[in-house]
């Protein structure tokens, strides 16, 4: 439980600090088994945070541009995640 709270706190803190840059922001929180989450962002100062609780979840972040930030936190078994970032 303590670890889960830290993940959510880190995601919220990251979103709060990125708002000053006026780029694209996404935040996804999922609870349960077999969930999937994916974000696609293009431009500058992109920020994406995904937090998943449960088993067999998948997450992906795709970002194209400068000053990208991505974070994925997962708590459970059999989860997978990927982050793809490319400077334009």
C-alpha cells in the first residue's frame, strides 16, 4: 500500500510541475486486471503519467518533440510497459 501511494504522489507532483510549460499533459490511473493505456503526444514540453494497479496490465507512451517527460508506475504481476520518445 505504501508503495502505491508513492507512485500516485510522484505522478501528481510531476503533473503539477509541468503545467508551467504549457505543453501536452496526460494522466491515466487504472485499477483492476487486464487494463490497457496508451498515450500519443506531439509537440514541445509533453508530459505523460500512467499509474496502474492490478495484474496483466499494459501501458505505452509515444512522444515526438522536445522536452518530453514520461512516467509509468505499475503494481501487480504480469504487467508490461514501454516508452518511445523521439526528438522532432
